[in-house]
C-alpha cells in the first residue's frame, strides 16, 4: 500500500468520521440517492430480502484505519465494536459517507467479499446514524440469504454509463459545482455520483490503484505534478491546440470552412516562414528537424479531420462546425483528478476546491456551452486513441454525450454553463 502521509493535511482533520444524517422533523427524509431511498422504504419489512437486494446491487463500504487499508478484504484492519456482548461491524452505502478523513478511509466490498470478513461478527449494522439504518443478526440463515441475494443481484459495473446525481447532501451551486460538472463524462463512464466533492469512488484502495495504473501517480508529489499539468493544459491539449490555432486563423481570414489540404498547406507555409525569419534552414529537405515536426503536424491535422468527420456522421458535430480548442480534454480530466486527489488523500480539501474553481473559470473562458465543451472533450479523446473508432471507448463517450445533454438530472441540463 502506498504510504501517503498526512502531515500536509492536518487542517483537514475533523470529527465526521462516520455518517450522521437526520430525518426531518415530520419524520420524512430526502435520501442522498436512489439506493438510500429504497433502503428507507424496505427497512421496516420483516422480510429482509428487499433490503438485502439493494445492498447486493450496490455493495457496501466499511471504515478502516488508513494504515490498515488493503485491496484484499482479508488483509484489512477491520473496525469491530462490542454491544451487549455481541461483536458488531458497521457498513454503509456510498452516498451516505462523510467527507474524506485523514486517518480513517472507506473500503468497498460486495456482499460475497463481505461474508469473507465477518466470520467473527455477530451483528451487521447497515447505515447506522442515518434514517435508513438496519441491524442484521449474522446467523447461518442470514448469511445464506446474503449469499443468495449477492448471486442474484450483483452485477460488476452496474452503475457504469449512468448519470448519477445526489438528491441531497450535495455540493451547492457555484464555481465548485460547475467544476464538478466539467468532469461529468468521466463520472458517467465510471458510474460515480457527479455532484459531490465528498468522493470515495470504489473505495480507498481501488482509488489508489486506479491512479497508479492509469496515471502513474503513487505520491502526493506525483498528484501535484499531474494536477498542475492538467490545469495548464499540458497533458495533451497544448500541442494539439497549437495546430488547431492555424485553422482558427484560416477560418478568420477566409470566413468559411477549411479543408484538410488547405490547413496542411497553410500550416507548413507558416512554419517554414517562421524558420526562415529565425535564420534556420527552411526549404524542404534542408532541415531534418523541421521536416519531422511538419510531418507530425500534418499527421495530426489529418487525424483531426478524420475524427471530426466521424463526429459529424454521428450528429455530434454539425455541418460546417469545427473544434477551436481541445482544452476540455484536459479540463474534464482535471475535474476527475481533483476528486481522485481527495479520495486517495494525496491533496487537501482546499487544494481540491482551488483546482475545481480554476478549471471552472478556464472552461467558461474558452467555451460558451456544455455541448461545445463536450464536443471538444470528445475530439481530445479521439486524438488520444489515434482515431481508432473500432474500440469501445468511442461509443462509450459518444453515448455519454447524448445522455448528459438529455437526462433531466444531468449537470449539463441543471447547471448553467455561464
């Protein structure tokens, strides 16, 4: 397990280690999300099958000391209490969890994995401290029922591709919420609730493993570097936008669409003229470095033309429309990286807030609508995957684009872009 340390985040220490959500005075309750609303509906039933079916579908999270976290449930340091002579363990559903704590983290378990680690537990407390809590005595009959509910209802990746929105206990409107909305593509891809900064993802160890696998992030310093690069648009966007800018200039000059041949010709002419003014060899064949750079830019131009043609074919990009900047590709991932920084404890809450506000401001400066923002994000993803539309990533992102622009609870419907 990565040793993240927490000396830098002492200001984030707080008392909200366990969830504490109260019902309203009239006895009603606006649950954070669908799972908790259904648990509230079924919690008083004598037959616990309905309650367990929800838990089997979504899985549960259990607290462990950060020093006792592990991807293998059998190697985690469980927190088990005593009550009336019984050994008691608490588990929670995702959207009741409190803001990330520096010393206590939450690990995920489906009900099958949960049964592996509760051999010595007499009572399972589900969502204690919330209006949808229930105590489950773990006798042999209950364990058999739990296993049967898992086998019937568990589906790995159940939430993938769904627009998930918290109905309560969510981030308030403003720059933070707008910054979170910029990451809606990745939230939908991963099945995360988009409108909260209290992000726990798939559990602490899974979040740490995700950052290491896909981003090479193992330490706080790694996170700080990649976060800064994303905010500065230096992970993919800057080099791509340098080429896109030549088309922007052409469109401004001629006032109409620019085809790939015109774009390539103008780009090469401009760079050779620039090289000549600097005193460097500029004629074809006279400067190997320049020739290689121009060949790479020409390849990128043709890829952009190819990718935009596919976006038009799929009615994502309109006839005559084009992408001015792919900044959304880095800004959308920066939104996710800010939340990953908190779920892995690589950053403080203040640093996450600062990053979300900064990327929100940059997105508003460069784009005029969520649709324009996401089309640019899609083009960035197309370039990143070399325009290979046969792979699953494209259909996934395109479908998310349609969902996010039409779903009534989507951030791109409920959060004003400007």
